[in-house]
C-alpha cells in the first residue's frame, strides 16, 4: 500500500470536488470517492499534479487508504443519502475513527447520527460549510460541531483550507452535538432574508425607477465599495451584468421568477416557530420563495388586476441603500436570536462572537456589516435589539426604510422581506401590542384565560352576562 491519506472526501459534486482541490493545494494528502465512479476519474483528469490526491472506486479501498484515526468527510446531498453513506462506511471503520458530515443536514438528523455513531464507537462532526463552490475551492467559512476530540484531530487541516479574515482562520469549534449544522441553518436563514431584500431593492429599481440592469449593478457596486462591502451585493451585481447570448437580453430577464429552496430556510422557519423566536423577515423570505413558485396562478390573476400607477418617486438611492442595510441588520438580529434561544434550550454553549467571526470571510454572509455588529454588546438575553447602540443605528435607518415601504405600498409593489423587517423592529420595540385583544377574544369564545396587568400571575376569565352568552 502506498502513502496513507490524512483524510478522505466522499462525494465529488460541486462542493466535494472543490474542497478536495483546496485540501490538495494546501498540501493535505487526500483520498476521494464518489458514488458514480466515473466522477472520480473526471476529477483526477483535471489535476496536473495528482501526488496529493488518490481516487478510489469502492468504499473499502477508499477507507483503507486513510491514516488512523480515519477521517471521512461526507459532502453529499442531505437526508437519506447521508444515512446510506454512513451504513456503507461502517463495516470498514474502527472505534475512534471520525465521520464528518459537511452537507446541509437538518440539525435533528445530526443529533440522531451523533448518538448512533457514538453507540458504534465512532466520533461524529457536523460541519457547516459556507461559501458556495468558490468558497470551497479558495477558502470557505467552516462551522464544526460535535465530538470535540474529533474536531481537534481535524483542526489543523480545516485551518489550512478555511478562509482567512482579519480575525484569523474562519473556522471555530461551535460546540457539542448538532450545533455546527444548527449554526449553518441560521446562516442560511439570514442568507435567505438578505438575498430577498437585495432582490426587492432590484425590483423597485426596475419597476418604479425604470433603471436598467447595468445601472442597478453599478449602484450595487458603488454601495459595495463605499457603504458596506458584502459578498451577496457583489454577487447580485455580477448576476445583473450577465447577458444571455441567445436573446441578447439581460440574463435576469431570461431566468424564470420561481425561487427554489433545498430545505435550510424552511427548517430555520420551522425551528423558529417551534422554539418561539419571531424571525419575521426570514420567514417572509421563505414565504416569498413559496409564492414565487405559483407562477401560473400569478400569471392568470395578474392579468385581471388593475395596475396602480404612482406619481411618487424615490428621491435618492440612499433610501434604498438604508432599507437594505436595515433589513440586513434585522436578518442578523433574528438569526442570532434563534441561535441564542436554541443555545439555552439545547445547551449548545454557542459563542456569538465566534460565529460572527467565522462568517466574516469566505461565507455567503461575508460582509463588513459583521464588523459593525461585533462592536455591539452580544451578551443580550434575547435579541441584539436590547443593545441601545444597535437600536440607535436602526433608528437612523428606519425613516428611509419606512419611506420606501410607503412608496411601494402606494405603487402596489410587494417588498415582503423589507416590510417584515420593519414590522419585526416596530413590534419588538413596542411596549404595548394588541395581544390584549387577542387574549380577550380567545377567552370569550374558548374560555382560554388571560392575565390582568395588575395581577400578572393569575389566570382570569370573562364572566359573560347571560344576555351575551353564545
Ligand atoms: N452548492 C453549494 O453552494 C453548497 C452546498 N452545500 C451542501 O453540500 C452538500 C453537497 O452539495 P453539492 O456539492 O452542491 O451537491 P451536488 O448535487 O453537486 O453533489 C451531490 C453529491 O452527493 C452525492 N450523492 C447523492 N446521493 C447520494 C447517495 N445516495 N449516496 C452517495 N452519494 C450521493 C452525489 O453523487 P453522484 O455523483 O453519484 O450523484 C454527488 O457527489 C449538500 O448537502 C449541500 O446542501 C453546502 C454549502 C454550499
Ligand atoms: O448552503 C448554501 C449556501 O450557504 C447552499 O448554496 C444552499 O443550497 C443554499 O440554500 P438554497 O438552495 O435553499 O437556496
């Protein structure tokens, strides 16, 4: 047998292939395997110096090519494939070996797999990875959680391939059991809201301001240079500049307006509802994607709706920039709230500062906004909005955001993510909400009970006069 590899990558799709090349470039000896075996040869053909990469066409040879303790990184489609791959690996692994799941797995699956593999004497790490294909190739942000000793065995290799920010390598141990995938799910929830808000700003620029794609891309680039540097703004600008060769049209006009999702945004929203965190703008971004899938319905009813013309105009791009800034900050506040509450409930011990520093570079959330968030007090009990300085930043941006919202209402332009971020902020910062009437109505029809302001611990009911009984 030749030289043993430091680790193995199982799954050579978009992410696995690029991460494998990244490890090899950084001098880590690796083995690779893929279910469809031709893919292994395809990868090997693209590498001029194959000294660092060994390809295998069956699982046993792949596993036996690894140095002990063996480390196998799965980068495959989340869900059942991960369970299937684990079962294929188990016969060849030994106690103390390590399986790392780096796909976008649901944290409850990770929790289950962690316990299962522990019962088999194996160590399991749920490794959130962010940065898309380019990140995997040049330096991703990495969110490992699970068995700490396994993380320590992996740490040096992960630090070599991770992105490097001014805080250091973008990899930190996130905590025990399933937290790595929980943090990645939160990352993706925030990602959904920011992509949604950028797309809504684009929609306003196109439909209300009648700007061209090229002009919009230039404005995004300008904000990116001057105001806040962000991977998603840079990406939006690059996408808007693409021209379809076939039609000569801006590519975005050729792309069907039907937004798909693979699961993480939905899980974020479900989890937020389950544990009681009001992530309104992130939920709105998931709902926006869902509404978009009803293309035929939208087409058929849109024909019947009268167009509302608005004479009002947006006076400056700053209004739009502020609204995007506001929504992006709210998305982070909602995500960090979920992380904080989950950490309390699941005993994760999450350190928000570490999480934000990992996201600072290489991730889809890479942005200078993270530096400004890090300046605020992260030791809140629920939400970042508890910090007065953070509220002061939001208060400055709020008038523009509301102006944009009002204008869009007037022109019948839906901007649900931006609107929900306003509603989230206004609700969280309102001492009094109409929940008193909600309670009153619930009690009137269902004898559900309510608390009085002067006796908060005691449940009261209406005493209905006979004449008003149902
Ligand atoms: N693309 C992205 O930007 C990011 C993706 N991720 C996550 O990383 C994981 C991989 O994503 P990506 O590389 O984009 O996906 P791809 O669709 O490009 O690749 C999927 C990989 O999974 C393998 N696979 C699928 N089903 C099985 C199975 N039943 N048994 C064994 N192998 C299987 C495929 O093998 P085969 O070739 O044989 O079909 C292929 O290697 C996913 O969980 C994804 O959510 C995380 C961050 C970013
Ligand atoms: O994890 C990612 C980025 O961080 C993946 O690109 C993921 O696929 C994005 O989610 P979705 O496909 O649901 O938009």
